[in-house]
C-alpha cells in the first residue's frame, strides 16, 4: 500500500513541476532569471507532465488495479 501512495504522490509532484515549467515556457508565469523560454522548455515540461501522469496511473492501477472503475476508461 505504501508503494502505491508513494507512486501517486510522486506522480502528482512531477506533474505539477512539469505544468509549472510549461507555464513558464509559455510566458504565463513571468521569471526574470529564466533565459530558456519557448518550445524547448514547453517540450521538457510536457515530458514531466506525462511522466507524472504515468507514475500516478501506475500507482492507482498497480497490482489488482484492474478492478477499479477507472481502468476501462484508460484502456
């Protein structure tokens, strides 16, 4: 159970960091010290978002997770 909670929390944290990076790359969040804006930062942020989503769904649909109501939606 602890591994599932850790995976869910890691997914949420990584996804939130990726979302912050995407918003900073798009200029929604203004940063003076950030020189690496534009499509490379947005692409890197999206990789974090998708990695966080993978970790989150891996934690929620781990062993025995096929019985959850969310499983058919993901397939």
